[in-house]
C-alpha cells in the first residue's frame, strides 16, 4: 500500500511547497518560478462544423482564456525554408499542478491553445501519470505537449483572470 510510505501530511507539505514555487492563481499568488500561460478552450457550441464533424469555413472558435501557473520545458526553435517562405517550429511541454487545476475547475484537453512567450501552442498530447509513491489517488501533474501554431488560424477572445 503506497500511502503507508507517503502519508497525507507529506502530500499536504509538498503541495504547499509547490504552491509557493509554481504559484496558485486562485489565491492570487504568482510563485517564485512565476511562469504563467493563458489557456484557450475550443468553444464547441460556437464552432460551426461541416457534415464530417470538422470545423467549418470560419475555423474553430475559442472561449475566453484562463491564466494558469505552470512549469514549462521548451525546445529550441527550428526554422524551415520552403517555397512559401520561412516557417518556425517549436514544441513545449506545459506541466500543470493537478490540485491547482481542480481548484479553478479547469482541465486542459487536446486541441486547446496555450499562449506563452508571444506564441500560440496547440496541445497535441496530454499525460497524467506522475503518481506520488505509486498511488493513483495522488496524481501530481498534468503534462501537456504543445506545438507552435500560426496566430492567423485562430479566433481567440479576451483573457479572463481568476
């Protein structure tokens, strides 16, 4: 039994350390690391679809953004030149503290857009398997891998803050 080796009081202590380092925007604290992103969710009701269930001519429509604290691991930019001109590529992993997402009642999904470092990243993968002491009840982070996308293909609204 994993909880025998990692009791609840240790989990609470680790959560307090993480809130101080990463931040907890519900409390208005930015944290020592201070990395914040704005996450935009696809609005399924406002996005028009064609007969195949794909976004119609107007493209996807996104809801107002949510500001979240996280730890970011970004790769270097990769540039590609072709007949259409220069193209910039980059991948980044956004690690969100799961408890903080539960507090603000938000969960990132594939297809959502993350705004960070003057770029917009479309989430292509999510991973939720960082278990503390192997206990599935103590899932610690939600990691989202995003790929840099062009701003002209997005319909994004203004940001809302908690």
